[in-house]
C-alpha cells in the first residue's frame, strides 16, 4: 500500500534591526502527503501567512494547494 504522511510546520520572521515589535511575519502550514506507486506522490496543503504584524492593518494570505510529485 499507500503511505500517508501528515505534517505541520511554522515559521516566524524576526527583524534584526528593529527595536519595536521585531516579529514581523509568521506562517503556519499543514497538509498531507500520499505516496503513490512508481515513486509518485500527491500533496494537499494549506498555508496561512500574516505579514507586517506591527501595522494597524496587517496582510493576511490564505493558500490552498495541490502538488503532484514524480521522481525519476
């Protein structure tokens, strides 16, 4: 059979040269990867990204994706 690999990850962007509110951006993602026969796989994922956290109106980005991977 098929092998299913769930995953979750997070990133935090730190601005080195800023004294006030040095954390400027973060990303959280989770998804599932399914191995298919003959070294192929599919990946379904969701990413949430928030930029310019210190601003009054920070940018929020939502991404839903599908990826097909074929290894030679």
